[in-house]
C-alpha cells in the first residue's frame, strides 16, 4: 500500500509513493509566492491515512466558502493555493500545490508551485484542475499567516 510523503523544496507538495516517512512543514514564514519547507517525520501508514482522509474531507467541506471569497475578489491580496494529485504515464501519483490564477465554474487554472518528482507536469507549468480533485487549500496572507492547509498543519503536529 502506498504511503503519503510530503516532499517539498521551497514549496509544499504531497506525494503518494512507496516510502516509510512523511515530511513535516516547518513554521517559518513563507515567501510571498511560497509555502514553507519540510523535514522528514516517521509515522504509521494506517494512522496517518485515516487522519489525512478526515482532513481532506474537512477541506472539501470548506471549499465552497473559499470559492465564494475567490469569486468576490476577496483573495486578491493573498496567495491562494490548492493541493491536488497529478499522475505520470505509469499512474504514479504525487500531490502538488497549485497557485490558483482563475476559478470558473468547477475548473481551477493555476501554476504548479511544488517541486515535482514525477515525469510529466513540472513546477511552473500551468494546469487545469477539476474542483472535485481539490484535496486541500491554503491561503497565505500578506503577513505570512496561513488559512486552511489542514493536511500540512497536521503533518507539522507530528513528532519525530
């Protein structure tokens, strides 16, 4: 069974790969267009997957309110990221952060903000994401504080 691995250099990305570790978001203040960097944390697969599944569900429940804010232009002064899976040709999966540029109907367009370990779409590439594929969201305010990022916050809470 696959493990979740948070693999980030400069931005957050969540990868589903065979591994025994998860990474933890640091609490440093992110740069304007970036989320914080990560470090490795070892946890069991079952407890982590259960917790992350619950957090993804919570993030999806909050997405309509975030969409309303976005559509009304309330997020123009912040950086708005979503977390979504991407796949390579062998169906390997990696979760990446995407800086949202547009949200029309149920489609989000953005730029991959994470370092990508798969072959295929890479950091800086523009992609379109179905709203139903959004697994988490993060709003980074001007002062560096964050809203959302439920999965990242959970991983930050893990002990070594």
